C-alpha cells in the first residue's frame, strides 16, 4: 500500500486507512509519521493525557483520527517552543489556542514556528517526521527515524529519499532565515553521519583491492562519502575511508600502499576539485613488471562539473556510484 500523498494531513491518511484495512496505526508507525519517538508519545500520554481514547485488551494503543489531530497540534506547538504542559492543554481543548504564559518568545518569527514550514515539497512522509524531530532538536527521535528508514529501504534509497531531501530542506531554511536553524542542520547532519557509520561493517580484503574513498584537498563535506561507504559496506565490499581534506601526497601514497581497485574522490565545490591530482592517481601503477595495475578513478560531487573532467566517470547519484564501484571492486 502506498503512502498518503504528502500534501494531505496525517489524519486524512489514517481515515483512508481505516476504510481499507482493519489494522490500526501502531504507536511506532505514528511516531515515525509525527517525527517523535515512541517514548515521547508514551510520556505525553502519562504526563498530560495526550493519548488514545480507546485501548485494546493489554493496553495496546489504538489511535483514532481525533487522537492524531490532538497529537499533531501538540507537535506543532512544542516545535515552536511552547512548554509541553501548556501545549497539551491547548491541544486537548481542540482549538490550539494558547494562554498568555505560553506565548512564543517575540524573537521567534511566525515563519519559524513549526517544522511544517520547512520547504520539503513532494517527499516521503518519513521526511516530514524527520524534519519535525530535527526542528524540535529531539535527538532520540531523529536517531530512531533514521535507523528505521535505513532498515526499511536500505542505505541507497534512505539516502536519496529520506536523508537528502530533509538535509536540503533544513539547509534552504537556514539560508533564507538569517542564520536561524543552523543548530537544526548541525544536529541532523551529526545523526545522519552517526547512522551511516553504524552501518559500515569491517569487510575482509579481496583480491581486487579495496575501494578508497577520500575528499579532495581542502574539501570538508563528507556526508555523501559516508553514504557511499555505508552503501558499499552493505554489499560486503571492502573500503578505506579517509574522510575530509586528504592532502594530495597522502592520497597518492595510500594508493601505492593499498593497490585499490578504485578511488572515489569527492569535491563539493570547484575550488577543491583538483583535476591534476585525479589524473596523477589514475596514472599510479603497482604490482610486478608485466602485470602492473592502476585504479579506476571516479569523481563525485558538483565541483567536478566542466568538460575538462569528463575523461573520468562522474556518477550523478549515489546509486550510480555504487554500481560503478561495485563493478570495479569485483572485476578480476
């Protein structure tokens, strides 16, 4: 069954689901949609009475459309900085109206009062939950939502369809809000990085040599590289991750020492895209005379745009890079 269209409310999606299936929305599924942790939902229920009106035997929660309307209001208000107790009273009242003590501080502009204002566009529902959790600075919910996305979709799809859209939305909001939301971007980036690193197992060396992953000298943007490292690890391919701003001499020395099957070099901006270095790495050879080898060099990132760099593969997306590097790592 497909997700409800992103422009409809969560309540509308639940109402449609109730007409087509007898299975109620679970607390875990609702938490993912709202961008909170299941623990937070249980805490709100226990402390403020923000919970389901009907429970099954064994106290299993059954969330009705009305219950979810209340939760949506609770999430909207707490995201804007309203204390939970005041937000709960307003949510339960059905009006969403606040008392004077619960007003949002004057320094907050109306445009920054809810996670729903992030410019997400037409994306998976998981992006909206993740964005709400990030704006609320709810680290536990962000961590759980990222882990659930990877478990459900795999690294490549989770990166393309959940992580990247949310990161881009937070970045656009920061750029248009006069440096507000920078803390949201930092928190989200940290947890995306943490989730990706947790998915990277140690893999035994193969005859073809590992895939070497590095940022160009001076380049600090590592998240795309970390996503690629996790995706290759998910396939059981050995990698060596060198991360940000690898000096050219160190990269060349590592290539000679490791004999990699491929080298992926990331450059976010043109100022860090070092084509002479990429050519030097591509020309590096090792092995015994008569059977010398050299790596496949793959260039990643918008910094490599331009005709001069077209002599080397430049995959447009993570899935394309995974295909290219998998072929190089498994070729005899």
